C-alpha cells in the first residue's frame, strides 16, 4: 500500500510540473507577472489583520497594467471536526476590500469581497474548497459592475522537494458573473516557508470560455512574499 501511494505521489508531482511548463510554453496571447506582498498581524489566536499589495506587469508590452491594495481580516473556526484517525475538516473565512488602479494611480475598480474555505486534511494532504463572493464596482467606460462568484479547489500535498523542503500546490478557480460562467485559472507552484515568512513561485494560465478563437488568453507568473508578525 505504501509503495502504491508513493508511486501515485510521484506521478502527481510530474503532473503539477507539466502543467506549469505547459502554461509557460503555450501562452500565445499575453504574459504578465504579479509580484504580491502580504503582511499579516495576529490579533488573537483565531483572528488576523492582513494587508496585500500587488503589481500587474505586462511582460510583452513592458509596462505596468494595474496596482492593487487589499486590507482585510482573516478568521479561523478553532474547532476541527474529526472524521477518522487520518481525516479532519476545518473552516476559515476572509473579509477584505480590493482597490485597483492603473499605472497612473487612477482608480479603475473597487471590490469588497468575502470568502469561506473548507479544508479537508487527509494524512497531512490538504484539499481546500473556497467560496468567494465579490462585488465589482468598475470605473472604466463600457465595463459593467456587478456580483461575481469565484469557487476554487486547491490541492496541497504533504510532499517536500529538495533540501529546501519546497511545498507544491495545484489549484483550479472558476469565475462566474451575473452573465454566466466566464473564465478559469489553473495554477501550479511551490512554496518555501520558514517560521514567520514564506515565498511562493507559481504559474497561472487563464482560460476564457467566451473567447471566439483561442480560449487560452493569458499566462501569469506568480511571485508572492508573505510575512506574519508575531503577536
């Protein structure tokens, strides 16, 4: 049984790497990078305040597209529900406000949002289902405002690669607006974490299901730095 599980883990690891390579190699529309900084301050054991900044830089055009700021709160339900000796379920949520500007700092969108995440821990392999609801208050001409629902599934296996103990992950997020199902983002990457900080490198490829020609419209390189201040 152990050998079978180990073999499956190796195959899944290759799948994650291939998805990342595929998205880098076949982005025929646009390539951008999104460096993100996240700083978290613990208020108590189950409640934290966080602040994020993100840059959206178009690598093909060589210009900054968007800048965003996100203050918010994250809370955890302290009780974990035990299903078996190897399975537990836990819950956490977020409420935050996303403010997006163009490169000249002119506001193009305001977005209050809230999310709830269910996490299933099976033998230290984590499966997450996140539900996010947001209201897009868009300031650009010809762009409609409205609600959008963003469900996401994420797999964080209990594998550690190289002496740096890199932790891989794979996620798939769907974007559903009032007009129906629009786009989808598939992301693969690795996380390097120490006591109070972590660094994430990943790759996202964006699929637009409403596109008339190529549905694969954008490739995004993720560079994410997270720091949590000790209470």
